[in-house]
C-alpha cells in the first residue's frame, strides 16, 4: 500500500521484559517496564498511539512474552480492541521476537521497529525517519541523533555515544527493514545479542579491520554501517534525525524525569485510553 509516494510500513513495537525483576519497573511500582506511566499514560500506550495514528503505518504489532497481560492494564486496554493493533507472543530476546515477527508476516514488508520506552516518539520524527529510510534505499536503516544536535538542546543530559570520524551519535530506537534480505541482519543480532558488550565477540563477527577502524575513529558513521552491512550481506545506512529528543528513551529514573518534563510542555493529545 502507499501513502502518497511512500509505502506504508508494518510497525513492530517491542515491549518484552528481561528475566528477573526490572529495577526501573520496580521503582515505579509496576511489573513490566512497558507499563511505567509517563505523563499519566503507560509508555506502551503512548508509543502505540503514535504509531497507530500515523498515516504511513498500516499496522502495529506488539511483541512481548505475554502481550495479553500488558493489554489488560487499564491504560492499555484500548489497544486490545483497536483493529490497527495486533500482538505476537514469544521470543526470549528482542532479536528473536523481531525475527519471529518478520517470518510470521511475510506480506508485511517494509517493517519499522521501535520500543515501548521510546516515549518521545512523535509524528514528525516518525515521518522524518521513514522518509529518510526510503530515500536511502538500503535493506536496513538506523535512526541516529548527533551529539552536536543533542547537546545544543540538552547540554546536561547523559546519553551513550558512539564516536566516529566526523562526529558522535546516539541511537533513536528506530530501525527500518526494507526487504526480506534484512532478516539476515536480525539473525546476526540474535546471535550476538547476549554478547553485545563483549569486544571480542563483535571482533569475531565483523572482522579486525572494521573493529580497528571504529576504535581508531578512522571511519565516518556512513562508512561503518555500510561495511558492517556488507559483512552481513545487506546494505545499511544511517538516518540522521534533527530532533534531539529522538534519542531519549526511558532506561533510568533520570530519563523518566526528562521525558516527563518534555511531554508536559507539548500540547496534550486527546486521550484515547480509559482512565
């Protein structure tokens, strides 16, 4: 399907939980991180509503180990009866859940992947990302925000930065999977997800040349993603986003405070959820 000249996407909204007690969820008195309220609305509901309301999104699928439990909450119950939203249970990791969704929906391409803690996602950022990803024309596109853009708006806020030649970047929890070839990248992600912080595992996967180039800051981010994609048999490119809020997700109490303050300044959206 098309919206204007653009294909509609299937949105995969990742809302699973890691084993054990999530410390952030426990801090806010809920069982699942996705149900933490931000500006009086569960994070899952807020992100789902932005996706479902967007004209470029044909359908939104919530991925979680027990999605029926998430949609039983008073603040997310509207999602259970909304025809634009579906659920898919399973997956013992984010990558496994995404891979399972891609295989279960062969007619859903292209796919957009985001997370329930991406609470500052709005229609403008979503439009910019989808348009940028379509323009790149690659199998995989990754949303990024540059440190320069972020620091001008939030000089005291902390983020995790990946430094390349020409700049440092933080992820926006937005991924565009344009065609079935992208599944190989997701399968790779699944293999190394448990070792994502181990340099040796990454070195084995990508090869010493690519790793050395990153460590020596010898590559621009575009070149690094292109070379990484080539190792996986896909084409890959970044989409640099202009809105600094795009890289703020809620992983810490500090993030929750920042996101709450930003949302308080935005024009309220008419409530479409109970309570």
